[in-house]
């Protein structure tokens, strides 16, 4: 009878909860009618992801300018706020683009037709709304190399650091580190608070001579540390949406339209270089809207190059092949795609409940990412393999990503139809050294897990079985590991560099200049992972936010100073310039033999 007394309370709670949830998660305004075609805006931002959300927020902050933010997806699904639930919005859902790579010849053998699944958020917040939330800035040398490649010191670590600080309110244990950490930004960063085996992990690192408990988001060195994550103090995802859009969405000078699929940028009548707006499909109609000042593309590393090409900006020969009249010939559009190929390695069997990871070389510029995962997930969906591990009581599996790979892929158009997905050739392991490096990373992981005293006491050992497709090779041999990688490596979810920043006018190697303006075009910038001159050595969420903050600053300063853009644009010609990016990973003086960068796991699977 106690139960009956409490029933109304339960019902009330249920009712209450639903209402708060509704208010919290449903943002219906972005579904409103299409704006009239004669309504124009100062700025149009395409894509509300990690970078576009920042740009839209900052450009509308002063109230001086009107901003239109166009997003193909809808509001984020409620589950995206809950750590580890967001996976539900990755696979075959309406919150993801569900891309597949082109059939691969050197990787992806374990996927149907050698096509690797490529997740991408399609909602306010973009991939920031369903990513893994590991928050890591990368190495200072990554940015110093950017500055060297693009010959502009504004992009070196010293100069991007204030923006990296501006992004965050940091709550973790290094909070006194104010040279590096921010205290007032929109994104909330902390250390994971559920950290099984943290002590063993750090002790194992120490046994192998690594520094421990270093702040990975200060001056990064190879070390062992608890992961930092973008999770707020209430345990919810802190994302581009929560941090930058939710607080700005009621501004009268910011209009956010969901379900707006942009199909091209438009050039001004009778001018072949000045962009004056965009066309998008929404509510079953095609809408064209003008920007008085600039259009900023933030559609992400797969779709920004697609949009450029659909607008006639790209490799003229390729555009003609698919029936698009080239307008601005920039061969670099879509080229130089980089990602961190990653793989689940293991399982390592433990006699008790425990977790782990490791790698090689230059301790000041780690090239390997290790994350501890629970055992094989029951729904490890993309791989053509059985799940013996699911039967094993205690085990951990590592995620190992190559942090500084050399292989490069390419984005091309499948056709001139804007609703067709782009052709994404990820081209993992094209450079054999990437594969060799990862074999070494496997071996180091085995050494660390099997030979450290801290893990030996759990009897930790690599599972003795073999993956079926590689059963002909000797267990633990290089051949076996290479075969394993070619079958099971997949995306680390960090596509970048497909519309690279470079020296003004260098259309062979770059698409935008160091102000992120598209070469030879007026009124068009790019701000997202596409503009990375080269991939950073860790998860790339943080640099995406940083790029958003930087470009907003550039734009505001320029328009405030009253300059009409731009002065440094040279008309693209097919110049014979040095292939600087082709050598991007081997600049003299920057040895990139590996080293270990360690992640701590989210969860340990409890059976
Ligand atoms: C599953 C997954 C896990 C990840 N885990 C981590 C992690 O743990 N840590 C980390 O640092 N990084 C992680 N990342 C990477 C990180 O989230 C992305 O690199 C980052 O969000 C990229 O930012 P962006 O602005 O370039 O693009 P996105 O955030 O992808 O935003 C692009 C936006 O543009 C929209 N768009 C695209 N085309 C159009 C169009 N034609 N018209 C209108 N809108 C369009 C998209 O819908 C999307 O909202 C992960 C990514 C994924 C997918
Ligand atoms: C907005 O306009 C005011 C008044 O002209 C000016 O003082 C301020 O600097 C402007 N802010 C931005 C960000 O342009
Ligand atoms: C970064 O640029 C600044 C100039 O803006 C310079 O003083 C500094 O030395 C540069 N840092 C590196 C590592 O090159």
C-alpha cells in the first residue's frame, strides 16, 4: 500500500520530467517557415557543427550583424546529451549522414565491399553532438608546423593558445595551470570521473619510464594521464550545440534554420569572382538567399569540398567530367584528405576486472593514440567477424589510432546532383609506413599489457585466438598484424585537410589563404576541419572550435575596420608550385617516430 501512496508522486515526476525534457531538447524554432527570398543577411554560415556553431555565435554576439545559420539536420536527439548513449545516433539514423567510403584496395577488407562506414553528425552541433567527447588539443608542434606550412605565425601554437583557452571552462585537476587553461569559455572540460584501474594504468606507464599525470592539454608530451572530456558538471555532453548555439539561439539577429540542405554558393550576376549567397532545399522548395558581406562554409571535411565543387570551385578537369562548368580552378579542392585510421586491438584477457593500452619514439611529439575500451561491444556492427570475446568474462580492448599518418585520400563528386553523397576515398594504408607503424603500436601494446608488473597481477594476456580471415598467418607475427589491420582498421572519425589553408594563391596545394578566404573568390570563407594544413596528432574537436573562434575574429576585425574583402586574392592559375603538403609529415627537423599517448577508458564492461 506504500506503493499506492507514492503513485501520484511517480506520475507527477513522470509528467514533470517529460516537460523539462521537452523544453530542454526540442528546439522547434529552427523548423519555422522559409525566409522570403528578399530577406538578406550580413553573413550566412553553412553547417551548424563544431566550427559553424562557434562562427554563428561569435558573429551574432555584438548584435551589429545579422546572421543566417543553415543546418541540414534537425535539433539533436535527446540521447546526445548522455555520455555513451549518443552512439545510437550514429548508425543508420536520421542524425547521421551514413556515408560509406569508396571500395578500398589496401584497407577495409573486413567491411562489406571493402567500404568503410564513415559517421558524421547531421544535426545542430554536427559531429560535436554525437562524438566520443575525448578532448585533446594536439601537440604544440602540430600548430607550429601549420604556421610554417602556411607561412603565417598567427597559426603557431603560441598564437592559437589564447583561442584554445577562450573555448573552455576547465574544471579538472590542472585548473591552476592558467598559462594553458581557460576558465570562462562556453565548452566545459573536465576529467572523466569514472576511471576504473586508473592507478594501475598510471603505474604501468611509470614502469616504462613515461611521465604520468601530465596535462595533455598543456605542452603535450608522451605520457600517461586520465582522459579529459567535454562533459559538464551535471554529467551531460558539453557540445557545440550546448555551448555555442543554445545560449545564442534566441538572439534576434541570428536565424537558425534546420533541415536546410545547401546545394551551392551563388556568384553575383555578371561577376565571376564574388559570392553573394547560397541556394538550399528546405520544406520541399528551393530557396536562394543573399549575404551582404560573406558566406562561411562549415559543412565539415567531407561536404565542404562537395559544396565547393557543386558551385564550380575545384579541379576543372574533374568538374567537367561530372558535367559542372568550372568557375574557379582550384585543383586542391577535396585532395589531401587525412584521418587517423584506428582499430580495436585485443581483447586482452584479465583474471579480474581491469583495463589498459601504449607505443614508440620521440617523446615530445607522440604519434599514437591508445584508448581502453570495454571488451568487444556486442554490436560491433561494421566488421565481418564473430565475437568470441563477448563470451569472455573480463577483458579489455584497445582503440589504437595512428596519430600522424602519411596516407592521403580524396573527395570527389559522384555526379552533379547535389543530393548524391560525395565519393570519399579514405585511402588508408596507401603509404605502407602507416601500416608498419601500427604493427609497432600493436607490439608495444602487448608489451605494456603483458609485461608491466601493474597488469601482470591481473594475468593480463592477449587473446590466444585469431581473426578468421588472417588465420593463415602465425599468431602475433607482423604478417598477422598487417592482415588484421587491413581488415579491421576503420575511421578514427577525424577527416580533415580537404580544403587546406596555404599561401595566398597556391591553388595546387591549398584552397584557402591564412584568413580562410577561398583563393580567387570574394566573400567566401571556409571554417571547419577541411582547412587543417595537416592533421593534428590527436582527436580534432578542439582545433575545430579554435578555427571557429579565430575566423570569427578575423571576420569581425576586417568588417569593423571597414575593409572590403579582400586584398590578397590572386586569381588562381595552374601554377607549378612546390608540393609542400605532399611532404607535410616529413619536414626537416621534425622527426616523427612514435611515442605513446594514452587514453583512459570510458567504461569497463561488467559481465
Ligand atoms: C562518431 C564520432 C566520434 C568522434 N569522437 C571524437 C572525440 O572523442 N574527440 C574529438 O576530439 N573528436 C571526435 N570526433 C571528431 C569531431 O567531432 C569532428 O572532427 C568535428 O565535429 C568536426 O567539426 P566540423 O565543424 O568540421 O564538422 P561537423 O561537426 O561534422 O559539422 C558539419 C555540419 O555541417 C552540416 N552540413 C553538411 N553539409 C551540409 C549542407 N550541404 N547543408 C547544410 N548543412 C550541412 C552537417 O549536418 C553538420 O552539422 C568524432 C566524430 C565522430 C563522427
Ligand atoms: C558594434 O558596433 C558598435 C557601435 O558602432 C561598436 O562600438 C562595436 O565595436 C561593434 N562591435 C563589433 C564586434 O563589430
Ligand atoms: C609564434 O609566433 C610569434 C610571433 O607572433 C613568435 O614570437 C613565436 O616565436 C612563434 N613561435 C614559434 C614556436 O615559432
